């Protein structure tokens, strides 16, 4: 049986929630899968047949530890069945939900040597109530620029769970 790993970096918890969902789908398909945060990942990528790396965006960048893992292991990643998932608020707009239309993902993929088998973009969640002062200020500024919500009481989950499930099912068949 093939072994899979889902390694994620999540700032406010939405990327973890998405990866938990993917993990649940894979387990329901009787897949051998491990779910772990990048901060806790101690295994060797060589031990897995299929690899998912997932990262949220903060201040326009994916998690540096995920980037470091990719840069140190891109040859191995290129030899495996692999997926990259970007979770960001730009993807709340339908026209920005594809790897080739999401500016963060386009820029990211241009800078790395890894060529994932599959690249997915999922919209995240905005929850001003949990952000600190600086984060709230920056995110509101970004929302003003991108015509998003700026009310301090706003909490909106933009994630399309049907798309997350469809990705997980497709990944299980790779």
C-alpha cells in the first residue's frame, strides 16, 4: 500500500482545517496517510510515495519552512506523486482559484524547481476578530485594494468544501 503524507503550514487554522478534511477523505478511501504540521515534520520524504504540501499565504508569501523543505528536496519531490495546495483570500474570487490565475501561486511556482503533479488553490477564511492589531490593519488594507470585506466583525469562510473533497478523491487515485 502506498504511503502518503500531508505536510501543512497554517497561520490561523484554515489550512489545517482543509488538510484535516483531505486526510479524512483519504482515510475513508483506506489510504495510509500521515497528517503533520511543517513545524512537527521529522520524517524522511523518501519514506512516502505521495506527498501533499499545503501552505497559507501571509503578507503575500507562502510559509518559509515549506519553501525550505521544497528547496532542499525538489529532486525527490519531482520524482514522487505530489501536490501543492495554496490557501489564500485572493482565491475568494472565482477567477483567481486556478494555479495559472492566482498571482501568489504563479509567482511561487516560478521561483521553485519543484513541479508538483497537481497544484490546487483554495480560498481561505477571513476572521478579523482573531487578528492582532497589525495583522488586522494589513489585511484590511489588502481587502480595500482587492474590494473585500473590511468590517472588524467580519468572519467569512470562503473555502469550497466540494472542491476540497474532489481534490482529495483525485489525489487518492493518483
